[in-house]
C-alpha cells in the first residue's frame, strides 16, 4: 500500500541502513518497526518475542496464574 509519511532525517537514515543491511525494501523495515512499537503499546511491560508464537500474541496478564486444575475444569466444560 502506498502512502506518504514525513520522517525525521535521522529516522529515515536509520531505516535506509537497516533496509540495506537486511536487503529488503525500506517500507518493509518501517512496517516491521511500526508493528513492533504498536504491539508494545497495547501491552506495556509484557515481554515480547520477535514474532508471535504459533501465530498469536499472548494474552495480557489478568492477575492470577492458570493452574492445571483450571485447565482440567475447562476441558470438562465446567466453570473456572
């Protein structure tokens, strides 16, 4: 998708250098960096891997640990 962005000169230079090193288009580098920053904004403080595991992002913490008992009750269709 084409669009126009106004980038600061230092950001553009850094993105160009990354694109050169990785031998990919600059748009791909900027998209990847933006995606990473947006993912971190949604769930600050949660450790991130480079890419989501198994195709999805981990859920944010909800204040309690998931135990084997909870998993067993979910498998049986009971309440947690």
